């Protein structure tokens, strides 16, 4: 219930003070027993409530998505399976699944985005699941996104073929595994914020992305910030906030 409607009901004597306070305290949370949906997160932070699928059952993801759909909320679910998507699709036929990013997305209506754009740059094709998670998230948050894939330092000339496109971005997300050097390379050549996303791609001594994470954290390029390993979602949220400043 909108706070204005709630106050009008109290003013008109339709509800008493105790009931009004109770509803006011609970209006921002949709309690499902096994989950509490933060219905006011978008207005409070600029980033809406999102379903993190890993660790949840298919039924839990379906029920959360259904409640959000009924509340008129747009839906993004990350780290989901095809089984979760099939379950969600039975109640939200317009839901879209990105099998590479492992995301489900649905919007009640599309909203226009500005001309400023986010560039998502990946070092290798093996990094694409994380890069695509960033792309899906950034687009869900109403950002224009361009992608530049498979331009890692092993063939650095590939990067410069797309250089003007990358430099034109308002903020750049760089996704890289192995030694994670691409974030430093890009950061040393642009005047835009660079968000590094280390991935768990690499051989044994990469330690499931720890080597790339440490390389990015130790970057000598100014303007490079870093999110956690494989966290394309987090990078896109930060990029969206920067893009909309």
C-alpha cells in the first residue's frame, strides 16, 4: 500500500494507530517465511531487489519471482538453472533466459536509457559467462551496453581494433581470468572509470581466480577498482550507478 493511501485511511478512521504503525513498518518488506523481499530497495539505493539463484531450490525461485511479479516488480534472477527458468516461465511467460549468463529477466515495461553507455570488455571467450552476467544486469538496470569480447593481452592488437568504441564509454567493465592483466592495460589508456572483474578461468596456479584478483588489486593504473571473483552482477550495479550520475 502506498504511504499516502495508508495515511489517508488513518486520517479517515478506517484503521487505528496501531494498525497504521504496523503496516508502515512492514510496507517495505514482503515476508514469505523463507525469504523477505525488499520492495523499496530500488527507491532507496537505485538498485532493485534481485534473486540470487545459487543455493535456492527451484520452487523457492519460482515463488519469489511470482510474488515479485504480482507486486509489479521487474525481475532479474542470477545464477539460475534451466529448470528454474522452466518453472518461472509457467507463471511469467514473458521471462527471458540467457543460458550463458544463467540469468532470468522480465520487465513489465521497457524504460528509455540515455546515450551514455557501459562497455563490457572480456579478455577471453571463456570469460563470457561472467561478462554476460554483467551485460544482462546492466541492461536490466536501463543502461545502454556495448560488448567487446576476446581481446585479451595474448593478442593485444585485437583490443585496439575496438579502441574508439571502448574509449567512448562512460564506464568500462573489464572481465579477465588467467593473470588478469587486461584491467591494467585498459586502465592505463582511458580517462574513464574501469571496474575489473577477475574470473575463475585459468590453470592450477590461478587458484580459481585468486591470481587475477590479486593482479587487479595491485594494478598500478589509476582509476581501476575491483569486484569479487566472477561477480559480473556486482560490477554492473556499480557501473550503472556511475553511468547515471
